[in-house]
C-alpha cells in the first residue's frame, strides 16, 4: 500500500532565519513532509551603545510613556523583564500577532494590533485618534515609515536602537544548493533576509519558489530583484508555510 503524500513531499526549503522562529518554521515544514534547511542570513546583536536603550527602559518602568510600540519579537527580547511590570497607564501596540504573542509571553498586555496588514502601514492605519508620549525601540536599520507616521499623528516620540541586524555569510554548500536548484523554496521572514539572499545567491533559478511574510518583505524582495511567488496573509510562521503549500496544491 502506497503511503499518502504530504503537502511538501520532496521539497527542500531554505529557512534563512535562526533562533526560535527558525526552529518553529523548520518543524512546520518537516511536519508536512518537507526537508528544512536552516541557514540564517541575519543575526541580531546588541547596540554599540546600550545606554540610550537602558535609559528608555528606566523611563518606561517609571510610567513616562503613554504607548510602547513593538515591531518584532527581537525587540521583545531586548526589552526583557520590564514588560512584566509595565505601569497601567502605558498601552502596548504590536505590529502583528507573532509580536503580540511574544509580548504576552513576557507578561505584557497588548492593547493594539492591526487586524489584517501586519506592517508599519497597517499599524498606522489602526492607530487611534490619540496623543501622548511614545517609546519606539527598534532595529538600527528600521525604515522610517512608522516613526514618521506617528510624528505626523502628533505623538511625542522617543526612538531608540534596541538591537543591530547584521548579515551572516551562507555556507558555500548552501549557496550552491540554492543556485543549482536543489533547494525548491525559500521562506523570507524580513526585508533583511530578502536583501541578503539576493546579494549572496541571485539570480535564483526559475524553479525556486519565493514566499514572503507580509507585504513589506515582498516589497524588499522585489526591490532586490527577486521574483515573489506568494505572500503570507499573516505575519506568522504557519501562514508563511501555508502560502508555500498553496503554491504546490
């Protein structure tokens, strides 16, 4: 009796993200019969100078902010234990459900998450008619979309670097697997992974499927010269894998 095929049978999937998120993606691909290849293209390190972040965390704990805006799970880790003891006067906005889940896992209550567009533009569209002081900790290479939009809405904004995003050189064997077509799909989790994939592996073979998590990642991929085959509807690993499965249906 022939075993039933699973949705990703025979598909070698490049996951260019390490850590817990990369591990979850790998487990999801494996559960559907695929062969995950975890090879991070980026890593996250502390700011060159932590003092501005530490000062902002102290102000946050003291109740100086009306809003804390968080755009990634990496920022959640950089903020650390202060999230479990935020003042009740501080509301928390998360860019998407994955970030919201990371915040809640640290003990923070999330008050605002965009319903559909899990991006800076989506968060701005959902922003209430409000004023006050906002803390925006983020990567040093973050786009200015959210910062500019919040200032235009009259918010008093403190922007601090929570972490730095650095490139990771792929193992030559991984690069060759992508260029030769041995890798059948790649799951892009951010604009940074898209840019670094293009820099190290472009042009990609025509048969490789490129799936992006959200519109902002897709825009970065396209701008880097990559063809985008599918975009996950939600900024979650399950949605990213689901979009790949949809391409193979």
